[in-house]
C-alpha cells in the first residue's frame, strides 16, 4: 500500500463516538494483559510495578536503587509522616496528586496501595486514549492513532513502573478537550490537577495561554495561565517553607542553555541511539515543520497545535543534566511530544502521519530486551 493510500485510511473522519470508546476499550484490555503478564511472572506481587530500592545495598550507592514509582508508593502509604525513603522530599511532594488519590482510594489500607496504583494508571490510560482520540477525530484523523502513543516504549514504561505520567497526561488532555469545547473553568481545574501530578502537565495550559495572548485574548490568556499554575505555585511555596531545599537540588534543576546539549550525559551508546531515534529526531524534524506552520498560521488551530509541539520540544531541549543521565526520563518527556506531534500532524500535515506511526510503534519491541521487565 502506498504512503498516500495509507494516509487517506488513517485520516478518515467517519468514525463515531462509539468507535472512540472502542479504541479505549482495546487499549485498556491490551494493557490489562500486559499487567497480568508482569504479575504472573512476579508471583502475583503488585510490588513488582513499584521497583523499590533493595534493602541490602549501601545507602551511598546511586545505581540499581529502584525507580520513581517507589516515591509515589512511599507517599501513598504515609503521606504526612516521615520523609524516610524520599531522595528529595520537596521535589517528590510537588507531585502529590497521584499518591494522595491512591491513599484515598485505598481507604488507608496499605495492602491495597500497590494494587490501586496499577488500577489508577489503567484508568488514566483510558483518559489519555479517549481524549487523544477525540482531538484526533476533531482534526479529521482516525481515533485509532491514539494507540500509537499508548503502545510506545516510553508510555509502556510509565505503566510498568507505576509512574505519574498517565494520570498527569490524562488530566491535561481532558483539559485540552474541554478548552476546545470552550469550557474554560473545567479545563483550568483539570490543568491545575495535572500540574500537581507532574509539572509537565502545566506545559499544555501555558502553551494555550501564550497562543491566546498572541491572538490578543488577554483576559482569556491570563485566566488560563494563572488559573492553571496558581495551585502549583502555592503548593510549591508551602513545600519550600516545609523542607530545606538544598543548593544541590537547585543546581540539579538548572536548565541547560545549549539546546539538546544534555545528550552528552548519556554515556551508553544504546541509550543515545534509543533517545536519538524516538525523541531527538522527531523533535528536530517536527520542530522545523511546526515552526513554519506557526509562522504561517498564527491565528488558526494548526498554528495553536504547532505552538504546543514547539513548547514540548523547547522543554526537552533545555532539560537539566540529571534528567539527561536517565534515558527513561527522556523517553517519558517524549510522550507529551508524541501526543502533540500527532494532533498537529492530523490537522496540518496528515500525509506525514504514517511516518510517525512507523517510527514509534516498533519502539515497544525493546521491552522484550529489558531484563525482568515482563
């Protein structure tokens, strides 16, 4: 099948709301099978998703020490107690919504916490898939394209490791949908909740706020930007007074001024290849094309979508060096980029969609080569 015919098939606008629902059910069922596979190979222990720090390694060891899901678990089991087990308490408490929601839904039963974390990420994936499917359909593309994000390497790793991205992105995308439906108050609430799940969620309302400002909608821009960010700023101020934020933490949060220069901190050549193929190459190509679209379509929806793409590229380009040291962290940041690229392509350059799909779908195969991941 030619690229032209494939593009036509992928951009059909004849799908109904029932088919959007079908896409979500399909994604959730496959992810549930993925979770069951992990559980069955780890004696049906939900702690397999948390990747906690082994108790028999020295406190000074910085490798092989688990991953970020362990901090969500620690906060969910004891949200207002000891900070033992948190590497950077102020930083981890910034992302409070996922552990707090887990705590509430587990009914204060610590035995249920790891199970609830898995279930929340499944439910959040339904939000991601459904909202993305809607945005794609509104731009004349097939809702089934949302599956390319759900079954990419970066997204599957966030589900596998009980991370914050599914919930943060699900809330942000639902906020984007409500923004397009002109339900601004509800959109702002969801954007704010997304930012309290993970800061990357705030990139969506800030980009939309900038677009409104460029189009001289000052009141709408201010409401969107300030309303979405204010809860995060207030919460950060509380944490700043609660915890001692060290100079080291401040230095580690400092952005890199030379775009994408952080890749030099990826020492492993395989990590450089993975990040380069599935994050940097799409960022560079999409950055150039979306910049051209923004220049020519400042007052239209394609221009707004292009600005969202450029915002995500800009964030990745200046990420601090500790983030670049972790290839999984870069892949996680790349999920938002994937989402915005797909939405932008659907409305502005639909003929390029098959190339994006062909690039991202094979990334999931790498899971087969990561020890103990399945």
